[in-house]
C-alpha cells in the first residue's frame, strides 16, 4: 500500500484545476486529473477491494479443504429443525462441542442413531462453526479414509504413515458412517490407527455411526474406547424416526 501511494510523487504534473471536495489543486497523474487526496482515497479503495477478494479466495479454499458434502453446504445450527426433546439435546451438545473446540478444549463427540436423523447435518454445522474460527476441519467417511490410507503406497510421494499424519493434523476430524463399509479387518485397523494418532496429538474427533453405543464400544475395543473418553466424551443419541420419510418422533 505504501509503495502504491509513494508512486504518486512520480510523474505527477500540477494543474490549475481546483478539487472542490478537498480544496486543493489537482494534478495529472498518469493521464488522470485528480488531487492527491482523491488519488490516495482511490488507491485505498483499490487496496481494500483487493484485500477483500484475497480473503474471500482464502476462505473458499479453506472451506473446500474440509470436503463437506454438497447436500449440506448450507447446513448449520440455525436451520436444524427441532421437533422433539432429543433433537433439542443433540443441538445443544453439538453447539457446546463446537464452542469448546474453538476455545481450544479438545475432546471427542460420538453421535449414534438411525439413518435420516440429522447426524450429518449437525456434524457439518459443527465443522462450519470451527472453520469460521479459522481452524482446520475435515469431513470423511470411515470407508473413504481407510481407502485413502490403504492406497497411499500407490503414489510416489505418499505412504501409509503420511496419510495417517494428514488425518491427524486437522483440528477437527468428522468420521461419518463408522461401521458401515469398513468391515474389512485391515481397513478397520487403519481407521483405528488414525483414532489412536489423534488421541496422542490431543485433537478433537467426531465419530458418527448407525451402531448403538454398546455396539460401538465393543467394535472400538477397550483400549480405544478408554482413550475416547479420556478428555471428556460427549455422546449424542439420535433415537427419533427417519426425517427423510416424514418421521418426527
């Protein structure tokens, strides 16, 4: 900005025309007749506009990196429909979890329940809240994450360890559809490796599943379940009907 303004002192030709707004003589600045104050205001507007465009571009890339589902691009806490007490509790717990994550309180949240109960909507609302705080979040399914890690060796500049590290680095990882398509023992081990790694790094994780809490606890195993609870675990149970087919209770 300073270099842009200083350029006004170069190749400036004075004129006898008076600027009514600033009560000073105008100059011929590279073919444009303006007073110096007008020129400074113009350059400042250009700078502000450019800065705004850069910030918007950075924000778009930041959100794109989270890979939220397109269907939930507009999903937030404000447009989450509350029709029963369970949904009200779920909304309150997820809002508190997002706030804690933004405040540096890294703990875990497990959301279980039937399909179509709004689990992904709430998880994306949490992610957007965290992203707005300039933190890094990533949404993925358990199957997709396992596949990415398993196939890392096919890339010349990647490895299993590097892939696990990538999923560990996010401030918040949302792991959806746990237990649905990750039943192959080797793939499930890769998922668990990421969860262990995030525990060691003290990072917040949201685990979403159609399993019951009892089924999920058994599937994770005692060691991993213990670690999930270590820094305070929030459990959200979505036991109401499938809203996609008109259920409300």
